C-alpha cells in the first residue's frame, strides 16, 4: 500500500484504496520496467522509490501490478472524518450539502476503505474549502465501489457556496477490539468489507503509533504480538508490517500484502494507546488532556489531584510524578473543559479505569487548565549529568537498558532531543547495567517524539548481554567539580563541557549558581562564594558562557546559559566555592523515624551531633525537615544509646522557622571536647513516643483531683511541689479537660514504684495547651521531697465529653474513644458486650445500642493513638462508662485491630438508591427507611447532594417507596446552608406518606 500511495499521490488521485497483483486489470504488452518496488510512502514520484535496475526483472505479464485510488477524499479532519472533495478532471472540488445524501456517503466511505457512514454534516462543519463547488448532483444507489460509478445530473437548483460544503464522518478502517476501551485491544483492519487481524511478526512501537494516531487515541503506550487480547477468528489481512511512524493510516504502511502471511491467530498484534495526553511541552511534561468520546478535553486544576497525576504518568509510560501545575502553566487549551471530576486511587493503569463524578463545584475555564510534569520515559544513567550516561528506557514500570547492536546514529538524535539535551556528542560502550535489556536494533527516522516509538526487535527481544549496553553523551552535557580545595566540597569551580574542563569567571557566578553546584556534588548548601582565584589559578580555558540558574535545579545541565562577553576574565578571576557538606539527616535507634539519636551525613560519612552544639530551635527545624511535625523533646544519649564513628561539632544558628538544616548558618566549630556520651537525641511530634511524652494523669480515683504524674522519659513520674506555680497547674487542668485550677497542695504519700525518681523544672506561662509546650523538665530523686496534689474545677469535663464515637460521620456510631490522661485513646474489645454498649449510647444520649461488638477497622478505621481501656465490664444501668469496671491497657497488651465500635439507635445515615439519584433513604434504629417529600426545599436538596459528594446542586420530586414495607423515618426535613444532613431541621416519624 505504501507503493500504491505514491502512485495515487503522483496522479493527484487521492488516497490509495487497494494494491492489486496478478494482472487484476489485465496484462500489459510493453516492457516490464520495474520489479520489487520498495517505497517508504513519502516519495513524490514512483521513480524515486527503491527498485533494481530499470528493465531487469524475473517476472512476466501475468504479474502486472494494479492500483485503485479514490476519486474522492476527505480533507481537514482525521482520514475517515473530514470535508468531502471529489476529483473532477484534474481538480478537486467540494460538494454542496444539498446535493449529497446517505447513498453518496455509503459510496465515499467504501471507496476510502473506511467503515460505514456515521454522520453527514452540512454548513462547512469541517471548514470552508477552496476552488470551485461541484456543479453536479450525485445520484448514487449506495452499492457502487467508487464515486465515479455513480450517475450524476446537473445541479442548478441550489445557490451553493463554500459555506455549504458537506462533511462526512465514516467509521474507521482500523479498530482495537477486546480491550478495556476503544483505545486498547487487538488490532483489526477493514479490507474489502471484512474485518481481519494483523500478525504480530515484527510489530513494534512505530506501527502502534500509526494505529493510535489514526484512532485519535493519543500516544502508543505498549505493543503486544502474541494474542494478548485474545485470538481473532476471521482472516489475517496483514503480516510483517513496517511503518515509518509518519503514515496517516495503517493501510499505508509496508506489509507482505493483503492476506499474505506466515502466521496464525496465536500471534495477533495488540496495542494500548493512552486515553490521556500531554500537550505543548515535552512528551512527559505538558498540559493534561483526556479523551472523552471522540474529542480531547482539558482538565480543571481544581478537579485533579496527586492520585490522578500518578495514573496519567503511568499510562503515558513516563516515570514517576514530579509536579502538578495549575493556572494554565503550559498554556490555555482549546475546546471544552471536562465536566467530570476524576477520583483515581492512584493504582489504576489507565485514566479510564478511574471513577468519575460530575464536577459542578468549580466555574472552570481554560485559565484553570491543569499541567503535569512526569519524569522522562528515557534517561542517561551514571554519566555525571542527565545528558550523559548509559541509555535506559522505562517500560511496564521498570527501567531497562538499550543494546547497541544494530542501532542507527539517528536514535541518538531522538534520545538527546527527547531529554532536551541538544544533539549527540559521542557514543561509547556503557558501564554494564543490571536491569532488563528492553530494546535492541533501535532504528529511528528522526521524526519520532520519543525513542520508544522507534523501530526495534520488540520489547525485551534481543540476543545481547549487558556488555553491549550503549552510553550516550549529548552536546548539552555539563557537570561540575571543586578543584584544589581541602576536600571535594570546597575548591575552585570547574565545569566540564564537550571534552574539556573550564574554570568559571567570578563575575558570572552568583548565589543561585552556587546552590546548584553544591546540590549536584552532594555537598549540601553553599557557605561562601569566593572570587579572585581564592583556591589558586586554574589551567586551560575560562568558560565563555554564563550560568543563569534559578537555584532549585538538581544539576547545572538544567540551568539556562548565555554567552558571556561582558567581562574580560582571566584565571585571576577564577571563582571558588565552599559548600556545607551536610547532605542528609536521620534519627536513629528510636521507636520510629521521628524519634532517635540525631545523625548527619557529611559527604558520604554519617556521624552523631554533640549536645552542646544543639538546641530546641535546631530540633524544630530538623523535625520539620523530616516531615515529623514539631520538636517535643531534646534528650541525651541515655535515651537512644551512644552512637559510633564521627562526632560532628557544628553549631547550627537556626531561627527555628527554616525548612531545612542546610538553611541554618553554621557559626563556628565547637571548641568543647565531645564523646558519644553527649550524643543528642530528639523526639518529634510525629513520633509515637510524643503521644506519651508529657502526658499527665491524676491518681487517687477521681478524674479531676489527685496526685500529679507525668509521663517523662518512658516512665510515669510524680512531680515535686517546689518550683510549681498556679501557671503550671492551669496547664495541667486544661490538658486534662478539667476546667481551671482550684487548689494545689502537697502529698506525702508515695508508692514504691515511684519512690526512686520524680520530675521537676517545668516553667509554663499558663496559656499552653499541653505540658510538653512548657520549657523542658528534668528527672531528680524524690525520696525526701513533698510531691504535688492538685484539684481542678472539673467544669469542662462533663460526663458526656469524656467519651466519643468517631469514624462514621455522625455522633452516634463509630470507633469508641475515651479521654484519659490528657489525650483521646481507644478501648479494647476484650470482654465487650451489649451491656457495655448500652452504657455508651445512654451516656452520649444516642438511644439504645443496636449490636455489640462492631468490627472497627473495616467499618470505622483503626485508631492511631493510645489504647486506654481493656476488659470493660458494665452491668448496663450505669450512667457513665467510667462507673463500670475496667483495666488500663499495659504496654504491648492491646492492639488497634481489637478497637471496639458502637452503633446506637439514634445514628442516622443517608443514601440515594442509584448512586447520585434515586429514592432518598435514611438509616435509623438499625433499619433503612424512607424520607417523605413534605417540606423538602431546594436548599435541602443541595445539602444532600453535597453530603453524598454528588455535586453542589440537585432537585427533588416525589416517587413511590422502593421498599413499600420499609418505615417512613423522616418528614418535614428543612436544612439551612450550615446544617449537616440528616441532623438538620424539624423531623417527625410517620406511619406513611409520599417519599422523596
């Protein structure tokens, strides 16, 4: 067909419809000039195609070739969906919409090798044509094979112009079947009115790219050649398909010939195309557009989140998500903005597998088009910059290498261009990789947007080993070093470009450039930029270009550069740089990643930090840096043990609001001699230890009165009376939910388990919410000192507020939590029964308990804080859970998988019977029932829709109850904007009535 396409183009006869052999149109009588013709399909004349010498052949007249070209063409859309033009003499003319009917459409679609007509569109739906409008009227019967076989009559009844040009939508000549969408499946082509499959021999990404483009399905993501989507049962129309990648239709690609194959249906070819695409940037960094029906639509930034982005990156065969950008960061799109909201979980393989809901909450325009930056699907690894190294490609979630066997040099151009790294500078054998070898015999034409669309033997098909991995250096490869300094993080700045090292002029180098060089070298942040050859004069050339880094780049290859002619620089102006050297931080030997001994990495070496060089502000910065919240406690080595190796004595002068330790100035090196006995430790608020550290309890049997004990350094400790004031007492009462302080006094009693150690030194202002927010305390021996007894007012700790049910969205069902010792914790289901649940429902004024126990993790989610109570035993008539018998959970006794849940009769839940529409039903007293329509307003309907995540607006009407025997639970429901369904308005329970 690629040979036939050249003939039809040279004759001005539209598309090639069929290529015929064996003298289909009769035998010729003159010489046979050409044999084994091999056209790429892009030639302007048949004589330009490859073939043996003129007149040399091994052929006779019974094998003369023939071609059928279309006498009609479709212009300005996709190949089977465009403006109709008819060949009249030597010219193409448009057709008047009043002169074109269904029968004419049948013939045009058939002649072009497309499927049946889908729609005829008048009024220049595909744009106004040029030249004459046809003056004849087609009178096709509909069964003709070509338009020129149709009868015609003069058409003088209509005064037609190009405003009346007719357009036509035919179904395509290629399709993907038995996949999960129209953009994934087994490849089938339409030939002579019958669909048939394509053999997978030599099927690659270039062939797939043509199919995806023809179907308007975005990029080709993956290819299959062993009936991945099941075996077909009809003819095998094509084998050994070889596309250049630029063809408009698969039919124009080279193949063995229609119906000629050495194949069976076990090797049917398949393709997965993306249902999403990125437009206007690089292939993996662009504006997001989603295929909706037959059209590409942009996506509103307010309807697109991290999980959606992960799916798009995965579907496009790109690397992991880097950044989501709103506000049309990659330019404003055209056409509609998608009216649905994606609700991806983030694990889907394609965007069309994600749940969707109507998005009416945002008034979005193209100013809100979302953009996306994914990591590239190709990379150059272990070469010093992103523009040099071992060539690797990302396929099916894994990086793999590229074998150099059979590759052409153009492949290097495609890869450097895809990475934004200029042109290929050189290729070498690479340091062997260890991942799969994904590609071999890579051959590109140069027009591909990604290396993955170049020809190859197929994914994972090769006869290579890793000694044949290829290394590529692109022209934009740049890397840096610091020379002639005391260590690798301090010295004269030198840049490698091309094949040489250059020094850099101090007038061309600023703080932002320094940030990037330190980061690229793994040397932390810049401490000082030094001019005037502070580390000695370099050799060779001074770089003639100027870095213009923003400061956030990962390497200097990513920085823009400009020619630098402003300064007359010599080696006396070579710039030097001192970097901090600290690159990473961690907390070791704690209960989790947010508590432990502080360790910093300097270059590649880890070391501990001396406590005399560390304070609370540095702790706050480190906790924030590690995404562990705020600092709770700074501790010595007795908490997390002594480290080994180096001890860093940097003094960090942090303000406390920095985002990273590297941003804190290092004022000096400490002069104090340190040992590992002084290794500093840290507890951040994100640690499980923090939930206990500073927790308070009052012993003696009463909730808001008793001897004060504080959980300090992994143990409960009494508090010394001296240095304790009303300010500290106020914080304790507030922390316990016990109102204000009434009295503080001494207590001489001391149980043996607490006699050996107490805590002192708290210093509060009185306004803190928690004792741990006060200045830090210390442990002391308390055998002969009076200890603290406190009495709080108890006014804020009502019976009702000391327990709660969470996780259901309502107050009367959920995971049971109790407020104890200043924090909320869960209750173990050990010995839990219906009498215990009855007490909870009564205490919360939620009616009666419906069942016990309720499985918590599946229904209400597991708890995360302490587990306070175990073996609760109630008679069932108690006013409060605290009046029942119970045990406090010891360490490691209880687990959150055993958390207890309770559902009370007053718990209400609403639903619509068909997703976001249908009968409104309410769950009450353990049964689903109806809601009557009386008094229902638009405001209430809107609130219900919002509550169910079904948009911002809705309308109500009456209908018969879905289950007529179900109770009618609610009537006269009236909600205001700030109410929560179903607890709003005035409700009455009814025996009957019309239902919403």
